[in-house]
C-alpha cells in the first residue's frame, strides 16, 4: 500500500466534505478592544467566521437633547466565535480582537447549550448586570432558558428577575422569567412545579 493510499484511508468519509471540521467547531469567548465589539463582529462576518454578539436596546440622550435607540453589547468587550481551534490564528488577526478567553494560555470552549440559551434569552427583556457571586442560586426548569442557572434578584408581578451568568468571562445579565419557570438549584427535572 502506498503512502497516498494510506493517507486516503486515514481520512474519515465525512472529512472530505467538511463535516469533520464542523464537528470540531466550538464556541469561544473572544476579548475585544474597548467599544470594538460591533466592528469585530463585522470583520468576523467578512472573514466568514460564525460569531454571536449579544446586544440589548437602550435609549440614549445626548447633551443637545437628541434621543436615539441604540443596540449596545450585552457583555462589553466580548464577542463569541464558533471555530475549530486550529483556526484561531486566523481569528486573532481580526483588527480589534485581542485574544480568546482561556486558562493557562489555552482557549476555553463554551458549551453550545450556553450560547443557544443566550440567543433564546435575548428574545426576553435583558440588560447587563454586575457579576454576582452571592445570593440564592436558581435553575430555570422550563422555557427558552431551560437548564441555565442564575441568582435570584427579586420577585416581580408575574415572575422573577434573575441574573444569569457566563462564568468563563465573568459577565452576567438580568432577565425576567415566569415564576413557574424557576426552581431552587437543587431542583431535579422530574420534580413538580
């Protein structure tokens, strides 16, 4: 058997069509220069890199009295990218992107479920919130944030206000959810409402 035949056998059938690369892709938090999140996101789009920039809407009023609604980064200084780790150098060359968040010099991947929960949760009213380490931990047991845990802030008319944290980047956002969708952190999926 020649070396070329052996190399051809070593490639998995899906890899020839890019399916293997797709399986290698994971979500990473990318740290950006201050106030460069939207520019980094646009540059990533131009380079065909899958990215996600969570934003929220705020009404800003300038000194001259002009008011405008703006989309502002929910987690200032961060953009999420979905890449195969071997492509990180290509991503790090994007102007305004500083580094991938990680530990000991190695980027740390985020669970797909966390990014998908953030995407679903942005359909709810959300806003940035200081990262908290204390307070009652709760788990969302139904709805678009199913499985996410957070810190209970207070009770509202029809539900609770939670702080949902992305531990890796030590950022959080406050979200309102229905009272029946929240249980203590000790809740198990087969418990009752």
